[in-house]
């Protein structure tokens, strides 16, 4: 039997994940997932690719804002009024969308911690960032995630990868939203449509992995070539390596829960 083992959201892009017992599915991803991100002085997103220390910052959604916790225990409550916040165009990869810019001490605190000038930005509800039209329709949208609303990985797939490496890695290195258990390693590669609880998902594209997988998510340090080196030995596609599957929700708006059974529809 295939079972949903773990649900994780990342309220701020490239910050530490937040594990949940249940979550509401939305068109742009799980509720609260990557609705915030950091931008540089040119209004372009920044991530663990350039600043791996972002991994140790923790964010918690709160009513009308977000709470950010630093490793030393400092906390900042950032409230954002959509009617009063400054709106600017921000860039994430090839997308340029409107974002609401936070003000106050949180930006200076983040800039000091990361070591570069940055600001915290929020994606309001009415903003729609389309996924790549090659893999979705004009109705398919995504938050500030790299490309797609949902990323799923099988626990057995990680077990197989770890079997090939000298030092096993935790699932957190790959920053999935959904982890399941059961089935054969990489069985998710052969699925087209699945059902988790009452929600149907369409698997649209394998996830091409980047240097973020080489960052230790517990201390925010880049630790070497793994797992990309081992993945290149048996998971290479073109110039990249793949691990995990990107998905779209076909009937969002419903809850999924840890322990839900997963049915393969196609």
C-alpha cells in the first residue's frame, strides 16, 4: 500500500521547512507554501544557491503576516496589510510578478544575517504566476516555488539513493512537499495521475536537482558534491540529474493528511 508519510511547507522560499499533519491544497501549491521570498536590491529572488545559510531560518505563518525565528532565538513578527504595503515588480527566474514589500526591522535583520542587502516580499492572492506552458495550461499557477506547485518523492527512492552512497542523506536535502512510503524505488517516475485522499494530482515533470541539495539543512553549510555526484551515475537526463516528481492538483481546495492512502490512477 502507498501512504502519505510527510507533508512539508516552506513559508519563505529557501528557509527551513515546516512539517504539518494536514494541509489544504490550492492551485499554486499547499496553503502557506512559498508565498514569501527574499529579493536583492534589483528585486530578483535570492535562495540557498547563493546563500546556503538561509536554510537555518525558520518561518511560521500567522494571521496577516509571518513570524521569523533566527538561530540565536530572536523573533520578528512581520504583519502585512495588502491595502497599505508597497507593491513592486519582482523577478523569479523568467517570471516577473507583483509582490508586496515588507518594511521595518525585519529587512535589516535578514540583510545582516545573510550578508547582503535584501527585502522580504509576499505574493498576494490576486497575483497569478503561470507554470511553464509546455507542462501546464493557462489555469495552472505556482507560488514562489522554482517551477511547479507540488514536489513529491518516495521514501524508497531515497533509500535506494542512500544505498549507493558512503554517507546517507536525510529527505530534507531535497525539500519535497510530499513524501510517501510503499512501492518500489522510483515507482513515481512511471505515474501520470494519482489520488491522495480526495485530491487528484497530475505528475508533469521529473525534478531536475540543483546545488541546494548539497547544503546541510541543519546548519546551512555547503558540504560537498553529494548527492549530485551519485545521482549523476544513474539518474542523469541530458545535462542534469533528476530526483522526485513535480505535480499539479486537478481539484484543489481540499485537505490532505499524513496517513492518506495514495491510489495510482494512470
